[in-house]
């Protein structure tokens, strides 16, 4: 039996895997020690658990355990990477390279540095699939460039960037390469050695772990990357991030990585199949549906489409027992439509009409059928109500109309 | 953000959805908003020679509150004289639908749609010349 509401917003967050929860529970009650307590068994027990989690997390990106710095989440990891590098390497240069479709945690960290006069930033454009051109990265490099920060895969449209090529360029030019890999880790193979990544942000709750825990991978050799901390205190995490370790969160994050690593290949196939099933059903039943993002270089569980002539929020309202998200302005705090979709150079109204389906480990084929059915029905209903659909049917070119906003 | 019961009701059961023939001399058509802003409302009013709004139809591309605002407006204006309808303020719509502050622009757009439709009717009737809305 299908249970509603159906959750299909797994890029926003994922439920905690029951196996992860089982691993965490003892650390709330009997094994509650502070991992920094060096003089009793409670502390040792916690320290050992953190050490195991560090191994598990390092394992999923082919890093060494000591290269994992625990944080409160990927936003903090991005802040630490970008601000930490800009500060530490300020005598070497002050130029950063990023791209326009990065997560706000990256973009706003860059903007904060610009505002303080601590950096100049190049925001690279993306192509119509949302992909950054490695050649553009190469050309943007100056003798003042200290950091390249490009995400592994986009959180809205799922496009996977040519990370390995960018990593090579960074290595050749001896520039630190940071990668926000929140959406990629545990979903597709990520290897900091092969990919040439020096700093990598990741998060627990995107991979069926708990919220409030993340990590920053900091390369220790070839080259050793240095950072100025943004949180000062007791000198935890090799001085890069002070604060008592979130042992329960870290244990869960570790367990989540262990599971994700073991199941990655099978899960990626499963999610790709579900995604293709959803895409096929929507495209067969509806006209004027447009795929946002790359047709093939895309996260397995991601499907982002625009239903022309239908506003995204109104569609979400119609499918109220299905949890998905929209790039519509009305669903964002800023009342601006998705900057990611707009960066693709498509028509502005298609950003308002975009819906992101984020499939995850616990979705089923039955749920996909149900969601496709609900969405199809609602899009048809709303199109009957849409003056734009009517005008398009009458053969009016919407671009020729002088709108009075 | 949750929606008020009235917004939900209009969204789920929109009143007077549809279109009148644009070239009908008794029909005034108002199209306001822009697709790139995420809101377009088309309001059509059938107005008697005496200036009484006899019927109304709408089609809206926009969020649930925009759909609800236009649906409500079609009910509100029916039977009113155009002078009365011209005096309708967006605050009436805000109050009826319990719109939150971020959705006030939907009610403003609905108010604009009434004015645009009436002014289009006046143009038809030769009351006051007005520029065509479409090139």
C-alpha cells in the first residue's frame, strides 16, 4: 500500500536510515562521553567512536582519516574552506574562482570576502546544461588566484561538473581546489586523489545521516593545505575547528558513509531507473515539458523539469501530498526565481515553472507512478486555467507580447 | 507557509474560469502581470450598455494566492456598476482571502486586472481611447 505524503525531496534532506539511528543511540545515553576527555573511559569510548567515524567518512572519498575535520554541516565547511584559504594565503594572492550556480554557502562566503575587501572573485558562467567549462577555469586564473571552488554536482538541476579536469588544472597551476560535494558524496563515486581535490565539503543529512553534522576534507600532503580557522577555542580538529565534537552526529555520519559506500553502485542504478521511469511518464503524458540540467551527466536521483505555462508554487499546492520543491519565486524567501535555472539562459518563466524531484533510497516504483499521475493531472488542470497556455494554443508568441507588469 | 482556507477553496474550486470572445463589443479584457515575474492574470468582464458587470471570467498563471485573488474578484465584481468596480481596493481581497504580506502583490494585480478590463471595455465602446495591449 502506498503511503502519503510521498517524500521526493531528497536533495533538501534525507530521512535517517534506521541502521544509522541504531548506531547513534548508545552515544546519547550510556556512551555519552566527551571525545576530548583524555583521562577516563567515557572520553576514550567517545574518542574511539569518533575515530571509527573518521575512518568511515574518509573511506567514502578515498582520503586519510586525519584529513577529516568535523563541522556543523556543509555550510560551515564551505565557509571554513573559502574564508580559511583566503585568510591564510592572503600574502600569496586574493583572487578566487567560482561559478554562478554554486550553493549560497559558497557564493555568499565569496561575496562576504569581496565586501570586506579581502578578495576579488570571478563567477564563471555555465552552459545551457549548467556545466562549467574547464577551459574557462583555466583562463580565469591569474597570478593572484589562491582558490578555485566548484561544486561536484548541483543541488537543483543535478548537473555533474567536470571535476577531474578542473582538479588537473588546479594542480598544474598549484592552486587550492575546493569542491562542495554535498550532493555527490554517497551518490556517485568521489575520489579526492583521482579528482585532484584539496578541500571537500560534505554533509551528514544528505546521505541518510543526522542533521547538524558535516565535514571538511583538508588535504595533508601534495600539497598540504593550510587554513585559518573561523571558529576559535579549544583547538579541536587540529586547530582548524574548535568546539566539543558532536559525537552522536559524527557516529551517525560515519555509519551513513559506510552504508552509502557499500550500496553506492546498486543504489545509483536503482535511482537512475526510478528517475528515468518518472521522466518517461511525465514526458509521454504532457507536452511542453523541459528538462533542466544535463541529460546524462546528472545525479542518479535528480529530475528537474519545467512545465511550461504553469507556475511552480501553484503546482506544488495542487500536489499537496507529494513533497518536491520548485524554483518558483513564490517558494523562495527572496521572492526571486531560482538563480540556478536562470543561469542556464532559458526563458525566465521556465524558472518559475520548474519542479525538482529528488529521488532517494526509500522511494519506490509505486511512488513514482503515483507522483507522475498526480503531477500530470494537476498540470493539465492548471494549464486549463493558464492564460499563457491559451495564448500559446492560439499561436500567439508570448515573447511578442508587451506585458504590463 | 500554509494557505488560508479561503485561498485553498478558491484554488481547488476556482470560480468562473474561462474566456469570453475578445471581439465581443460587450467584453472588456484585462491582462496584467508578466510571465517572467511569475504572475499573469487575464480578467474578462461582460458589461451591459448601462455599465453593469453581468458576468466575469478569468485565467491566471501564478501562485495559489494569485489564482485565488482572481477567482474571488470574478465573484466580487458581478452585478456591480463599473464605477463601483473601479473603486475596489486590493485591501478588500487581502482581507477576504487572509493573504500574508508576501502575497499582497497578488491582490494588487487583481485590482489592476479589474481596471484594465473596464478600461478595455470603454475603449471598445469608444468612451476613451486606449493603447492596445498586444503588438
